[in-house]
C-alpha cells in the first residue's frame, strides 16, 4: 500500500484535507526501482521526461495530469515504478 502524501495548507493551490477525498492525484516515479528505460516518455511524453542535469526520469509540473496516459505508462513500465500519489 502506498503512503498518502499530505502537504501543508500553506502550499500554493492546495487546501487542507477534507472528507471528500484528495485534492489531486499526481504521478510518482520510484527512482530506486526505475531503470531509466524511457518507456514512460514513449507512452506519455506530456507527463514524463528525463532530467538532462541528473539523468533521472521525472514528472513534469502540470496543473492536471491525463489519467489515461499516466495509467498506460504505469501499466507498461517494466520496473513497475510509476504510481499515483494522492495529495490532500
């Protein structure tokens, strides 16, 4: 089971946790599991990219993430290292 990520209410754009569920879901790459194959980039280039400075895969900063695209990248990831994190 993945841990839920809770950010401070002072974080821009997010409100305190409520009973209605998460404010948003964001993709997360477990870099300890990631092989850097770039399959996520091939499946969903609007969300994933390789950071040129660090060489690691990363999630782009977006206001909203296309769920079908991210789900496809996660489903086809050979290392199974792409997850959704819920932000409250």
